[in-house]
């Protein structure tokens, strides 16, 4: 509790000393900007009335968006019509470009609620990605509303945040609350929806080329446009860094010369989409993503680890959208998808060799109907189908593990019915009621309800809250496949993780230029999965409570600022570690920045504060599992210098303070690094 008050004091102090900071990183939607089919209330309006920006007369008073280009950027993709009580954060492509993000993890790390250890030079997949204290497999990741999670849950098979080219991303949206009824009962943390670009009216070729520290080179290219009723976008990205730099004594994977070893990463990603408007009521959309990733692994263990991880992925989705009646009162979306992930971990351990392959193929289908029943009532309901096939193949030449060499072939069908009904009790008060009924071939039938509400206290203040029940099932690998790399045994008797998550918050327009969104979040997850004595087990209960603060402050038309703060108390409530913070999750993460742009010139300064996380496992001899990594403060700069109207020089200076801080679990940053590049639009 003392750490909580200290973190809150730090946050308030920074808010006081940084009065000119505001946000362009987050597009926090006002109530007037959120589609509200059952009310004409204009709440939390961001629009400024000036001689050059007069409000346009509308035939109806629904959803009048701000025309402030520095706060709201027109989106190519289609925004999801979510339950109104759902708190939503959005980051647009323009801000993604400013930050110089090279992966989805790079994008998410500056959004509220996230603690991402697996990002930046020398990062390792074992260190984790956490959203509101929930692991990456306890949140739902979507591409254009279609799941990209697989049914593999070990460290080497989690959702790969490098799986989509940054150049193909239009925006990223974060949901929670009753959105879990729509997209999956495992969304204890929330839902991350990646919206991809569809195409521009005129054909456009964009590209960038970067080189920098640690042998980094990164190339991105995208071609998009339209022809008649067809819109298209094709993107490619290639990234490489050797991540070889000096690290202090005691660091993970420190070789005899004092350098970080086996931390290199190389990815190639391809994306393509085609959208076809068949007529005024029907459209088809096809998107395909292909990933090839090669990297070394760091286990924070000793002696030096030399295992490698290959990941090849393919994701294909086809959707058909149709209006069933006149206007927008009844819209039906039908989609089918195919997802394959091939993970191969291999490497020598002394005189022996080991390899483990997890190959999953998923077929998905979804029917999603939005139906405005009355002026004050909207129903969104549908059906989800998912079939998963897993091939697990493990081999070790170690005599003590040969008995575990095996090939497993498993299949699982999951079906779910979902519905969310929104009632506008009055012009300023609405309630969402959601349910999700699942039918699982492994774990039978289970029901997960949800509820949310939103009330506009005044035209500038709204309160909201939500509660959702959840269940996350063990992966087929945890149930049946021996992990020969870690030496972990599967357990076919595992129980699902069960519990609930909740939020309570307030959205405030302090002024036309200052917007605040404040959220209390929590979750309670029982039968949490973990490893005990080399075997997957249900290890007990974890309760999480936290606070989020997201602020936007607009100084002037050419300035953009933001401040996000997250406090997370994820406490273990049972077992040997009862009372401890869940490993690898920091109590406090703060991200803030200020940027200026004019006539193609850009300058952006970003500050990161991390309170340090519990080392938890694979500790260095002499360390204790209760030890915390020290806190750190990081300063980054990004800029653009226009050369011509279509060509610019980009500069990214990371860790300006040059401190070689411990990111997590004896994995250290390299200190100061740089990237220089060119970007062009033709």
C-alpha cells in the first residue's frame, strides 16, 4: 500500500510540473464522438469553434466528430461499434509513425495499461507482455476483428507482436468490459484490435529505409490505392538487429567477452488486403498476413543459453458485410479465417541436442449481427466457431529425456454464442448487458455474463463501469506436449482459469483543450496456470487492482502531448508465494511526451518511468525470487527533417541519458542507441 501512495504522489507531482503536456498518442473518444444510436446527447465535445472551424449543420445530432486534425485523424479502416460502456483507447497511424515503432509491441508500450518487457534491444520473449496485470494469453488479440491468438500457451508459442507490418497498421484499439462478451471469455486484461489500411483514393507508394546501432536495418514499403469499387493495400517490412552489446557482470547470456549473446532477431512480414464494394449494401474484404521470424533466446539462466526460435505464420481472413434493411438499422458481417503458426525451438545443451515443434492450424468462422431494435435499444449478437489442430513434435538426445520424445496430434472445436444488448434508459444513461455461451470439446459448456453502464453527469463529465466473467482454457500444448526445452511435463488434468474483471472510471473535459480519462481496473483469476516441480499445474489465485490515467492537452495546432500512467498491484493470494507481486509486472509505468510539427518538420520527446519488476525466477546465484529490478527513467527523441515535399530524413535517438538499466530479470538495455533513415511518399 505504501508503494501505491508513493506511485500516486509521483504521478501527481509530474502532473503539476508538466502543465503543458497533452496527448496525441491516444484518441480518447468523447461521448459525442462515439456512435450512440439511442441518444442525441452531445457529451465531452472536443470541437473548437473558430472562424476557420465552424460547426457544420447536421440533419441529425448523432456522432459529430471533431474536425481538429491534431486530435482526430480520419481512419481508412472501419471502426468497431462497441458497447457504449466500454472504455476505449486508440492510437492512429500518424502517431505510430512519429514514435518510430518497429513492431506492435513498440506501439503498445506507450498506451495505458501495458507493461511490455519484450520490446527494444536485447528483449526476450520470456519476459512477457502484460495488459492490466494479465498475461498475453489472458487478453484477446484481433486483426480487423478476427482473432489471431492461437491455442498454444507456452513461452515459445504466445501471440507474436511482430506478426503484422507496422506500415500496414491504420490504428490500434484497446477495449475492455463488455467487449469480452463479443470477442472471447479469456479477455481478463482486455481486447487489442489491430485495424489495417484498406487503400487511398489515389494510388500511393510509401517507403522507409533505416540503419542504426547494433547492426540494425529496417525496410518498409507499402503500395495502396483504389480503382473503381476496389481498394487495395500491399505492405512489406524487413527488420534485423544483432543486439550484441556489452552487459555488466551477472547479466543474462553474457559471453566470455562481456557481450550479450544469442539475442539477435530478424523478421520479414508481408501484408495484403483487397476490399470490393459489390453494391450500396454489400462489400467483401480479403486480407493476408505472412510472417517469418528468426531469433535467439535468453532464459536469464546460467550458463549461457544458445537455443534458437523459428516462427512462421500465415493469417488469412475473408469477410462479407451487408445491410439487411434501409439505413444502418440492421448490419450483418460474416467472416471466415485461417491461421497457422509454426514454432520451432532448437539448440545444443552441452553434449546433447534438443528440439521442440508446435504447429497449429486454426479455422474460424463468425456471424455478427448489429440490429437497432428500437430508438432506445440495440442488440449485437452472433456465433463464433473455432477449430484448432495441433501437431507437437519433441526430440532430445539427452538420455534422461529420451523417454519423453514424442509426437502429439490433437484437435479441438470451440463454439460460442454471444450477445450484447444496449439500452438507453434516458438521454444520458445507458446500460449494456452481455453474455457468451461457449461449447468446448475439451472443457464442456460454460457461460460468461457481463454488464456495463455509462452516465453523463454533466455535458463534460461522464462516469462508467463494467464487470465481466471470464474463463481461459489451458492450451493443447500444456495438456499434452512435453516441453523438452524447459523440461516441463504436460498435465491433461489441468483446469481452466476462472474469474472476473471489472472497471470503474470517469471521463472529463476539463476544457476544450484538456481531456482526462481515469480508470480503476481489477481482476480475480483462480486456478491460474504455472509450473510446479517441472509440471504444469493450477497454482492458485491472483487478485489484481490498478489505476490508469490518460491525459490529453492541446497547446496549439502544431503541438501534441500525452501523459499515461498505470499502477498495477497483481498479488498472489495462495501457494508458496502468497502475498508477493506477480513476477515481471512493475507496480508503476509512466509514459509522457511532447511533440511539434510544422511543414514536414517534426520533433518529439518521450519520457518513460518504470518502477522495476520482481525478478521471480531464473535468478542469478545469490539473488532471491523476491528481489526487484531497480527503477529506471528513459528519454527518447524522434524527429523528421523534410528534404522535399515527398522525402524526409528521420532521426530516432533512444535512451538519451545513456543509462544501462536493467529492463527485467537481469536483461539490460544497451545504453544510448540511434536510428537514421529516409521515408518517402510518391
